[in-house]
C-alpha cells in the first residue's frame, strides 16, 4: 500500500489489532494523524506501531493462515 500520509496499516480482525508501519523519517505530525485516524475509524482495536520487517512478517503470516 502506497500511502500519501507516509504510513501503512494492516488490520487483524481476529485479534482486533491494527499494525502500523511509519514509512518516513520525518515524524512531525504523523503520530497525531495516526491517533486521530485510529480513534475515529477503529476505536475498538488496539494499535501497534512496528518496524518494516515486523510489519511484513505479521502481514505475511496472517495471509498464509487465511489461505
């Protein structure tokens, strides 16, 4: 996912977790944007901000389990 806001997310419905990877070095305003988006769109989910490697591992593992 190529996000104009410099972050990408993956939603795990089973565990109600939103996994987020921040794709930029410039973090000004990103945390506030993510928090506002999360609270409005997925208030019942937990949020986890992770590295690119961990994000890809979680995403791939979840997709493998769904197959």
